[in-house]
C-alpha cells in the first residue's frame, strides 16, 4: 500500500512520512522544496527520511515538482498507483498571504484541484488533506467547533483552506471520494518551520536579540505538539470518511455530510497565553527574552481554542502533550541541529 504525501519536505509532512516508513508503508513524497523558508532545512529533513527508509527497508521516493504542474501530479498517480493520499503541500503563512496572494491561489487552489483530479481518476480510497484553524476567521466563540460556520475568513490563506474543504466535499459528493480535512491548531515541535513563533523566538533569544510580541502579548493559542498531530493524522488516515446517516439537509451541520467527507479539529484543547509560551521557551533555554511589544498584525486573530470532541469520538485519541514538555523537546532539537 503506497501513499503519496505532498509537502513531504515540510514540517508535518516530514514527521508523517517518518512515521509511515517506520510502520512499513512505502511513501512517495511530492514537494517543490521552494525557498519560502531555508531550503537547506528541507533538504536535511529529506536526508533524514532517506536514512529512515534505508534503516527500515521501506521505499521512499521524492518527486520534486509543483502541485500546479498537472502533468507532474498525474505522472505521480499513474506511475506509483497509490491507495491513499495525504495532501500537506500548501503555501503557508497568514502574513505572507497578504503580501503575495497569487502564490496561495496557485498552490492552494489550482494545486489542490490537481490532487483532487488525481484522486478521482485513480480510485483513491481516502484523501486526507490539511486545513487550518484559521478557517474560523473572525469567530470569537471559543472553543472553535466543527459545528460552527466558517464564513468569515480574515486572510487569503484562511480563505484558501476553506475553499479546499468545499472543493473536497464536492468531489466526495460527485465521485464518492472519501475525504477528510484536518484543521490544525498552531503546530510546533522539532524540525519546525523557521517562520513560526517558537523558531523565531528561540533563534532571537539565543542571539540576545529582541523578540516581536504582537497585540502587546494579548494573544492566546492552542499550541499543538507535532507528535500529537501525527498520531491523530495516522488514526484518521486509517479510518476513511463515511456518509453521516443522521445528516439532515433541512438543518445542515457543517461538521458532517451525506457525502463521505468529514472535517476535524486537531488541537491540544489547552489554550495558552502567548506570554506563558514565551516563558516556557525562556525556561528551556535558561535565558530571558527582551520583548518588543507591537500591535496586532493584519489577518491575525487574538485567540484560538479547539473543541476536539469529534476527533476523539472518531479516533479514540486526544492531543495531550503539555506546552512546557513540547517546547523543551524543540529547544533540545534546535541546540543539537544548529550546534548551539
């Protein structure tokens, strides 16, 4: 059973591919290894995956191409005949979407359309794809639940992720494609993205440079450790979406459908104030941060919190890694990787 994992050189894609190889599942990675952030980190992840494949004797191959390249996507499906697909490739970042909206339209909309077509044409048994907590947009009714509407995005990144959910639902309805969207809540951990707060803060504190703290520190996030994300993802992958026999089209529930399509929050369900998160980084580093307090950034939201009852009911698992523990694991990796 071969899986295609798009975004395999990315943060979550790397961890997922590692887990799949370790459990004996051949992986075909698909990634353009772009320069949105340091490609050398992506190459280092790939080297780790190749080492894992060699150690386990399980096949791993990386196709280096854009999702927008329909011929390359089709060739990957045609040549490797996967049974399931996990789409984690996307142009990431809320703030970058304000500066470069075209990149999101191409990668997150056009590219995802090519993945859906590949799944349709090749009888894929389950498509799992990355959505985001950002789809909740201007909603301030916490914790966020899949039963709530997501009609008020505040960034193009968020809008592209909601569009992915709508596109996947349509393919589930028209072509019977089992598809599950996962709304990730602020993922962090070893091998993380350099544009995320944990990486930025750790790097700046070690360099004795100030860190930028937006909304004057009045921010709350449902920080979710990457190992919990992967455990949830694997369990969802192993249980394809199915039609909800209790779905009522006269009172439609955004969380389910008559089609084989589902969406789930994946969060720690333990919202943490940003200043407490920074304190955990300071503790792990044994250094104090110099903080530069700034106003809220466009496209950002003051707080997120995940209701994960549906995920727990579907998979029997609840993300549970404490922030202090997860941050300490990241700092240990960072020191080792960068020789600090």
